[in-house]
C-alpha cells in the first residue's frame, strides 16, 4: 500500500509535468496562429483546451483521493497541495492561450497584430514558452535554482508590455482603435501566462524547500 | 482536541467570509475611485491590498495545519481544500481591484472612463459587488440556491462588456486610443472579478453538496 502510495504521488508529479507541456504547446500554437493568421491552428488551440481541462480535473480527483485516503504529511502533503493549486494555474494558462487564439480567429483573414508589433509579440511568445518549459524542467528535476529564475525572466515580459503601450499611445499610431484594443488584451494575456509561470516556479521551490514567503509553520 | 478542531474549521470559514467582504470593499472603493477620479481613495485601495494578501496567507497556513495535523476527510476535507483554492481567487480579486485603482491613479485628475461609458462601468461595479456579496452570503448560510445564481448574474457582466466593445469600435468613438485601451483593460478586470465570483459560488456548492462537475469519486 505504501509503495503504491508513493507511485501515485510520483505519477501526480509526472502528470503535472505533462500538463505543463500541454500548456506550453497551447501557448506556442496560439502565438503562431496569431502571428501567421492561421485559422486552422487557432481552431485547434481552442478545441484542444478541453484536454488541458480534462487532465486537470482528473489529476485533481487523484490529489483529493491521496489527501482523503493517505493523509500525507510534510513534503508529501506540500506536493499534493501544490498540485491542487497549480492545476488552477495550468487551467487558466490554457484558457489564456485559447483567448489569444480566439482573437486570431476573430480577425482572420487579417492579422490581429499590426506589423510594427510583430517582433514584440514574437518575443513575448518566446519568453512565455521558455518560462513554462523552464519551470516544467525545474519541477521534473526538483531544481530550485532554475525555478527561482522565473521572476528574472518575467522582467523581459514586463518590458515588452511597456513597449507595446509606448507604441500604441504614441502620436503616430496608425492602426486605429480596434488594433489597439486587440494589442492591449493580447499583451495582457501573454503577461498573465508569464505571471502564472512565475507562480509555477515559486511552487516548485515550495515543494522542494518547504518555504513559501519564508513562513512555514505547519510541518 | 476534536472540539478545538471543529472550532478551527469554523473559524476558517468565518475568515473566508471576512476575506470576501474585504474583496467586496476593495472592488466597491476601486470603482468609486475610478468613476469619481478620487486619487486618495485609489491610493487607499492599492495600499489596503496587502491586508487581503496577509489574511489569505495566514488562512492558508491554518488550512495546511488542519490538513497536516487533523487529516480531515469527506465534507471537512472538502471545506479545507476549497478554502485553499478560494484563497487564490480572493487574492486575485484584490489584485484586480488594485489594478482598477491604479488606472484611476494613472489618469488623475482626468477621469479614465469616458462620460459615455460611466453608466456602463457603474453597473459593472454594482453587479460585481453584488455577486461577491451573494456568494459570501451563500458561504455563510450554506445556501446552494444562492451560490448557483452566480452564473446567471454573470450574464449581465458579459452583456455590459459587449456593449463596451460596441461603443469603442463604432465609427463615432471620439475618445481616442488611450481611453479605448483603458476601457478594454478595465472591462477585463471587472469581468475577471465576476468570473472569480462565479468560481466562488461553484465552490460553495461543492462544500455543501460534495459535487464538482458531477464526478466526486473520492469521499
């Protein structure tokens, strides 16, 4: 029973990694659909989102089963709690990728992103996908050094978003209100995906080191 | 010990209600700061957000303590798990209220919301504050009927947001790109607060009835 319990716990972590890879794929595909006005790929991201939701729901049930039947303590309790919390982040990141794809679909066959902002969004996408991948690797390898690097990576995302605002609010903005609204929301979605990746990294540190905001009093 | 455990559990629920009231106040004040260009009130919402974060962090520690030391099962486990999950929602709602206040502060002494959209945002604020209050009452009274009403209330929020887009993207939009970007983001923040209130309602149903997405297999 105890062995099987450990195996169940390990398989939860493995599936968390798998779920984060689905989120990474969704983000990458949504970005590509957006930047190339690829309607088919946008539709795929939107319809595939249910896979992320289903895996998250299934994992949640397994976590609840572990809590109810095994009453884990200390590091194992932390792992299960973090899994339950991170499932909400992963589900949300999938939703955000779908939101990006929906804007691509709404503007098709036009490009939602004005030409001047393509390099910016291309880089946003690279940073977001890289952050998810690094946090995912950090979870798999229990690598707190890598997990801690997320906040640093996020600074570039903030800079990219500031650049977008500067371009949109400059006197020579030539793309009109609709494009500005799209850019504001798209920039927000990418920024939020990166924020969730920062949370992901923080939770990995918490699993490994058992400290969150420096005040663990319960294990 | 068992009595004290029940008291701890009850006090977690009481403090969840209290936390949701702080979130409601933050949302109401942020809306008022936005609609009246009240810099002082905006600053207050932004600085008070730490109270929500601190109460949430403290409650989280108490939930972890209950899980680690009491190994709750069935309905009590559900209550603790829901509390842990909802803390993330409440923290996020507080952040969103602060985001609204920050836009009010950024545009002060101007009004961030164009005059034509004031009634719309006024109603968004009313709907959001009402949803939080109703979900909070539903938690206190274990009232699943009220908790289930959140999704219905949210439909008005979606309609209000659609109206905003219609106004912004109409040919006679006279407020320029900056105001449109502000409206797009502000509308998004209110919409997200309402989404979290819908989640809040769903979690209350789950605490009381033990069913989430109709597939509870673990208690």
